[in-house]
């Protein structure tokens, strides 16, 4: 496939193994990714992970603010195929229709389940027992095109966003590698999606990250595990935000939405059917730390009476 001319469109860490495979197996002529971001208190420029890999391999990078208005550079490359993976913008019809082998997307779910921009997070948060990767033809609406191939994966009870990302990003690259020949040869079996079976995975918003301890323990646990990345689940205690990185729970009698246990080694908050124990925490403006280190600097008598919002 080294003669296959490819434009790749992707942005986050999930897309890196896919691009890495394409660099090794095809002729990637252009990488399209989201614009750089300013991060941290010093507002330093941060490149998308895909840009870092492209530059490392001396591949030209294109970062349009709005791809629907700035697509001519892709047309000028004259690719045989456009391959996207978690790019982050809707690709306009003029690009979808242009390449000889059309536009292919690597999506991190078993479509039509979990259409949208946060399928890895939502698979865990919403309690799915399985997910996977789908290779699909792209159309003008989000994640609705004909499916070509799938990889299925059973979600474990302790799965986190990061563990799911690490596994499915590799499997997505492998699946694309084995699927590409059938796309080029026109021998794949296109399957239309059943819209009646569709579910959705919208991008995580700030309000989605807040923990409601008036829910079941398993729902709190899924939220923490599903946001086990740079956003994290959070709670407000005495008007200070605390990000909960890891924890575990026990089904037992409790007082919901209250601190039920606090001592030198445990901080536990009540849910409606048990107690959620915080294992790793990030107080506002401080580094991530284990719960024992955090509790060393806390007035436990005062803290146990603080209000959780």
C-alpha cells in the first residue's frame, strides 16, 4: 500500500497509533489536525499529539480553524483516500466526495452505538458492557455512514478512560490495516447503520464532570473512571473544588452526600446505597496526591462537617 496517497485527519492521543501505522504502510502526504492550544497558567503553546508525530516524520501539517471554509489545501494534495480518526470537526461534502476511495473514519465504538465525540468516556460513564472500534465510510452527518468492519471489546468493571484508550487505539490501527485492502479493491461488505439502535456520546462539558453523591455508588465510580484523563470528575467541599482521580466503593448503610468517614488514611463520602472511598485526589491549585498525603494536611474535625455541593 506504499503507493496509496493519504491525507490523515485526527487530533488526540487515540489517533496516534492509527497515523503511525499509516506512515509505515502508506504514503501520508498531509496531516490535518486542530489548531494548537494555550494551556496552563503561563499560557504555553501545546501541539496536538498528532502534530507532534507528523513533524517527527517530516510530514506537512495543516491546522485550519474551520475545515468547512479552509479545505482547498486538501484538494490540492489530490489524495487517493482521506482517513479520519477523532479529528474534531465535521468534514465538508466537497472533501467527502473528492478522493478515489472516499473518506474513511476510525470511530471508537460499535456503531450505531455511541455516535459522537466522547465514545470512550461515555462507554464507561453510561455502563456499557462492551464497546470497540468501527471502520466506516463517512457521510455528511456525524458517525452515520456505512460500516465496513468492527472490533469488539468487553469492558471490565475496573476499566478507566485511559486503559480503554490505550487498548482501543492499538486495535483501531490494527483493524484499519487489515481493512484497507478491501477498501482499495472494492471487496468490502458495506453495512448501513440502523438509526433506531443509535445512542450518542456528546463531548464532555464542564457540568458533566461534577459528581452527584445522591446517586448509586456504581454511578459515581463510573464517572470517576470515565473521566480518568486531564478533565477528571470533581466535587465541591466547603466551596473548594476537589478532583477525584481514583476511588472505590462499598455497599453499606450510609448518609448520602455527606462525609461519612475521615481519619488519617480514609476519606469516604456517602452515596444512596453505600460509601465511596477517595483514593487519589487533586485539590484546587495543587498536585495530584494519594489520600493519606492529602489527609496529613487537613483539619479532620472541621473537614467532616464541611458541606458537599
